[in-house]
């Protein structure tokens, strides 16, 4: 049975996400069935009530934070409807959490290798931002594995979309579903040729399903998805390699990328921690030695385990790092220790900001391989000039680091915002993106406009208008509408 709450004190936790951005709403819907979602969406459409979709609220850009109207929480729409081990497909509701999905897949010797880093995130949230995770270096983002979607439009229309059936032609879509004709133009911008999750997905000859993936709840509400999953790897080991300076860490990463090109090594993850990140982690790991940087990697091994391990050890030694100081995760206990270390940093950042009542101020930019060193030098320069504490870590394999400022007051926060803007402009000058995986939400709208310009933002607005004429869904996400 659906739950409706209309007293603010009953749903305070639904008014924010991990960014610490605060919103407001008049009521909260907690449906348990798809038909209840259809009724809610249709009602809001008829009465012109803004409707913001909410999942696990693990996002970092305020996408699920309501700016008035109603909240639609899909957390109770959380059934795994079918797992097909032979075809390696899983059909599920959007409220299914990633950790619960993994637990169920494990029973069939399956896994979801494109799973975003945050295990408490919901599938619906991951699809809405086109999220990726720690294994994105090898497997890419969730977009690559979404095979079907069931989407509710603002008038209650149900779209059932299967990948490979409906494609755009010359910048527009023209198709019919259940007797209803759809004809609309796409924005005419070109997306940057890097890891990217900002604004509507647009590409010549694109699949219709890709329009809704990454649309951040602004075009429709996903109530069911079918994902391609993978067979669990026979053997996996991961490591954290510590370096005496950051330059050696970057050299190590570049060498591993070259070895990958020659099929000598094939890591699923390549992650980076700068000097400040390690210092920040010492609050939890007081015995961590005084290294200046670290690189985490994960390697799946189907055969030749010993040979692969020896190649890694040689690469580590050649980079100037010590094998004695390297953390090797070749047992379950050691892997759990490394996993906890890798995931502790974002958690500590969020706790720090909350303790000072500050909103998250961080970059999500990515650039191409040839531009990474220049981008990294800029990170260092702007960080030191800011006089605000910062850390820099993340998916170095994809040239995608999360530069996080740690402001303690509003003055530092304002300075941090100015510096992040400069980081965004620098990334764009190098052909990069303003958002590689977290989406735009409400916090990064100004960056999206800098990236694409007012003309292309207007094209996005017109696309949204086609599906949501009164701009009710995900109000405040991606762009503002006057």
C-alpha cells in the first residue's frame, strides 16, 4: 500500500542528498507498485504539481533534492523481477540497491561489473545520471548495459523501450508506441570525446533508450529496467601502490595504460590518491606511512595468475615503488581491507562538510589522455593558490579525478566555488567535460551552460518541453526554466 506523508518533519531526510544541498517540498509519495507511480505522475501532471524523483539519495549534485511540489520516492519499488543466468540479464525495479543486486546475482555466479562505486545507490539513480564506477576503466558506465526501460511520462503514458529497435535520423526521432506518434528534434551539440555524463545524450543515429539514460528525471520516470550482467571472475586481486611523489604515480599509470594497449595487463580499475588524500585518511589509518601518493588497481585473472602477478610486480618495481610497502589484496580479508580504504575517502569528505554545514564543492571533470598532465598541473596550481584545504582523487585511468575542496566557512566556500569554476574552464579548454559521472543536477547547471552555451541549453529546454510541457519533472535539474 502506498504511503503519503504531508508533514515536513516526517520527510526531512528526503530534502537533501550527500552534497548537503537543502530543498523543500509539500508532500512525499512512497509507492510500492508501478500502477501507483502511474497514478501519482498523472495526478501531478493534471494538477501541475512539480515532481522530483528520489532513490537512495546518494547523489552529489542535488538531483533528487526537491525545489517545491512533491517527492516521488521509489525506494519501496525494489523487486528484482527476474534473473536469466543463461542470457545474463536481470529485470528489476528502480529502487533496488546495488548491494542487494550483487547479493542476488552472486547466487547465480553473476555480477554487475559496471556497478557505480556507491553500493547503497539505487539502480534508478544510477540510470538517471548514467553513472559509472570504480571499474569504469575497463567496463565503462551503466549506459552500456541497459537493454530495456519502462518509463512513465508526465501524462501517465507508459513507454517500453528496447535497445536496438528505435533510432534517430538526421537529428530527430519519429516513431509510434501503442498507437501514439512521437516526433521531436534533438539538440544539435556534439558531446566531448571523453567520459561524459552531462546533459541529454545526443548522437547521430542514436538509440531512443539512450535519451532517457542520464536525463536526470527530467523527461520521465523509470519504473523498470533490464540490465546485462556478467559472469563472476574466477580470480581477482587488487593492490594499492604507494609512491614517494605524485609524478611517479602518474608515470606508473601511463605505463600501465601502454601495457594494456599491448594486451599485457588488463586492469578493470586504476584509481589515484594525492598527497592530501593520504593525509586526510590518516585520521582513520594512523599507521599509514608518509607517502605522497598512491594508485589502486584491480585485475581480473581467468588464467596465468602467476604470470600476471609477476608482470604487475615488475611494473611496480620499475616505477620506483616498493613491493614491501604495497598492499596486495590476494585474499578475501586483504581485499576487504583495500576495498574499505578505497571507499572511505568520499565518506570522510561528506562527514567533514556536514560537520561544518557546507555544501559539497568538487569537480567531476574529465579530459583526454594527451591533456591529463596539463590538467593535473592546473589542479595543483589552483589548489595551492586557493588557501583552502583540498584533496584530489579518483578514476585516473579515465583522466577523471574528483578535486574536492574542504571549506570550513562561507568565505572559504566562496573561494572554492571560484576555483572550481576555473578548473571547469580549464577542462573545457582542453576538450573535456564538466561532468564525467555524477550528472549536473542543481549544483552544476552553470557549468553546463558554460560548456554548451545558451543556444544549446535552449535546445535542451525545447526537448524537455516536448515530454513535459509544464516543466514539472525534476524541476531545477540541468537548467532553469523561466
